C-alpha cells in the first residue's frame, strides 16, 4: 500500500466519523492501521481474512502501533461466508481488498452492511492500468470493469475514483 493510499484511507474513515468499519482482506495490517488512525477513538475495525497467520501479523502490528486489543475484531474465514453474519446497516465504512473475482459480491454485501451516508472503498481499481487496456484481460480485470460500471450506474451510490496507489474506487451510499 502506498503512503498516498494510506493517507486517503485515514481521511475517508475520518470523513464519515467512522465508529464501525468492516475490512475484507486483513493482509499484514497496514490498511487496518490507516483505517484505525482515521476512525473515532472508540471505533472498532472488524477485519476478515481466510489466512489466520495474516490476522496474527495484523494483531501484532496493531499492538505495536499503540491500538488497544478491543479496537479490532478479527474474524478468520472467507469474506462471503463471514459477511452475511454481520449486522445490516451496522457499518460506516467497508474497505474491500480481497479476492478480485468476488468484487461484485462484496459490493452487494457492502450495500447491506452500510448505513445511509456510509462509504464503500475498493482497493486496486486500476489493476495496474489493465481496467482501461483494450486488449484481452484476465477474469479478475473483467470483474473490476463490471464493478466500475455497476458503481457508476447505481442510483444508490455517489461514486468517485481516487487516483492514489492502484486506484481507490469510493462510493457513498445514499
């Protein structure tokens, strides 16, 4: 994650005064740290990842960054198995950095999870320039194009594509 992407995540979390954030794809915890820095001091990050060792790294990174253990809830598992168990309209921001083949499903789940005025953010929207390349593309890039089109055409969302890192697709739920 680039410093610009991290700064944008902090800003986005702060702009919605985020108290509850869901993160798809814990990774090593870098995005979670940026989100936590932008959230309210009493905010809780719920982070989902299929790899328990990723969550272990992230837990250590959060602790090393000074966050109390009650600021993050780690749920191991596939996002599409875990997200349906989370509360409808219970989140201020959903950050999606998981399997690109599942982005349309992440969008549907995010719309259910977000309160009105909440924000959904997808990392990697440019796919290293491949989403605008006219040549044949792998399925994951075709899914990203489908996502970009769906978000742009949705009457339920107010979208913007931020040109930081590999692209942040952001949309506010009406």
